[in-house]
C-alpha cells in the first residue's frame, strides 16, 4: 500500500438512508452540464430505479455524457424497455462481469461492490446505498439503515479517476439513437471538467470546506488490502474511542486483534452490528467472535430496528470513514470496494451523533453472560474453530482465480430480459413492498436476552 494521497479543502455532507441520498444524487444529475458517472452494485427496476432512469435520460437528452456501470450479479435482470429507454437517449449502460445466463446466481465472488457517483468532476457521492427501494423507510421492516457522503473539492478528482479505471476497460458502446451518438464515449484529459471551488457555499455540508480526505480502494491487483490496513492503522492510533457500524462483520485475524488490543489498552471500542439481519447467516457469523471481543472489553450493540447496511466508522474526534466495504471476507479479500477516509472534526462529530443515537435508542447491548448462556457447546467449539480459520482465510481467498472481468455494454449481456421474465426477477429481489410494509415483526429490543 502506497502512502495515501490526502486532499485538503473538501466540503462533506453525511447523508442518512435513501430519504437524504436519492434526492441529493438526483438533484446533482439534474444540474449536470458535462458528464455523469455512476457505479453501483444494485440497480433494481423499482420506484428508485425508475426515478434514476428518468433523470439520467433527461441529462443525456440535453447533451450530458452519462456512463453507468452496474454489477452483473447484484443487478441480474432489467427489462428490455427499461434498458432501451436509457440507451436510446444516449446513456452508456455497462455491466461488470455479467455471469452466463444459466449461472447468473452462481458468481458471487470478485464483484463490483462500489457505490460512487461523480457529476461534472465537481460533486461526488460515495457510500453503501444502492439504487433500490429497500433503502427507503416506507419499504417496511426490511428497509435498510445506511449512510453515504456528498463531497465537493479536490478529492472528487480521485473518485473520478477510480471510476475512469473501470470505464477504460469497457467495450465501447455506440448508442442506437439520441443526441449523444457522435460524442466520444470517454473524455480525453483535456476535456475533464474543472474542479469545484472549495470556498463556495457548501449548503448543509458539515465540514465547511476544510476537510482532509482520501479515496481508498480494494481490488485484486495493486490494492488488495488497502481498506483493511487503513482500519488497522486507525485502531492502532486510537486513544479514546472507536465506533464501527458494519452490516456484515466477520473480520480477519489481524483486524480482529487490532480491535482487541485497542480495547485492552483502555480505548472504548463500540461495534454496531446486525440484530435484525437481512441475510440470516450474517448475524450467526458475527456471533462467532462475540465472546473473544467482549472478553477484551469491546462493547457490541445489535441494531434492532431494521437491517443495518452501514459501512462506517470513526476513531477519536477526527478520523472517520464511509464507504462500500463490509468487514467480511467478500469485501476484505475479493470484491472491488471504495471508502472515503476523512480527517475532520466537524464531520466526525456529525457521524458520532448519528451513531450514538442508534446505540442509545435502537440497539441492544450484548452481555457476555447472556450470549454464552444461549450458546450450545458445539457453538462454542465452532467459535474457536472459526477464530483460527480467520488467521488464514484472506490468503486462501486471494488464491481464487483472478481471470479478466469484462465490462460490457448491457445489450451484450444476459442482464436484459423480456417483460414476461421480469416478475421472477422482482420476486428474487427480496419481497414486494406491500407485503413487507404490513408484516408484523418482533425486534430484538423486545427480547429479554440475545438469541
């Protein structure tokens, strides 16, 4: 890992859930003059995906260069009508590593898991929020709790460079119609939009143009463990407090040990993990390390309101991160990820207030005696086995094949389906909004002990 390329003079705004994130992104796209670049793991053809489609079509029709890359596993099926409306307007829609049609559910490894937006090289967004209705509260009990960052300033150039690396590998896609058919599919260096002025009005931005920030990525070539190393460096430097909120928690041995050591030297280490997981095994895997962490003095809070999808952390009163990387084998050893690392007291304070509110009002603090009382002897043995396996799994996973992963125009992939096939795809995308919103659900806050 090379020395981080910190950029000063950035304005940052923390965005919580889809209610804050989607309007901010759509407004930025509506104001775009030159280009819009989007990377996302999930694009669903629901009310959020349809709203994004409309603003992208409008931008392309007024001459804005629009490139969007979705993951072939995370976004497995889009209707022909949905796709045609985008491409006919001039939007270049790419699919990262589309799996073969007969095995589209069987390629979960080495995915494009990043969530990034860059508008005119001036405004950027990064975080964990996908383009799907389950990031909105009105989705019901399965609505996800998550965060993203809106950023203006020099660090946006880093976001643009990261997205440009993916687009540079894409197969050139010529739109079938629309006003942008004769434009270059990717701008030359001379055409890059100007950077925003950090002294301009920041609106609701919390950092007031003074934040230092850097984009840190994880890939399968030069940056295989950069995000994990940034976490470990921050934990080693911690003096007072660490708060980590993460959806899928199953860290490697070195990162786990860094948390234990921080707690043992007197740092208050708080973990906010899933109490109502959207994937059943996520909580079970995390609980395998509860005992060791709590014995070292780590405080574990299970978020019980809804599934938590966050990938955020803070250390002391100045360091924080928001991004796409979970602390699990897929994110730390396989997927393409991106996190924004921030050194700024104002932004840290905003994030801390949000996380403290979760811990106080919507989490259940785990107690070691209660956790052990509800664990059968075989689970205790399994926990010890899993702990030792974690010493080696990053090396094992890194040996999985790293064949070239194409970035292809959507029309050349099995992602596009007919309208008659779409209901099956929607059924796979969890459950319907109406069914979930009316379903009664018991939360872990109502239980006397942790399961």
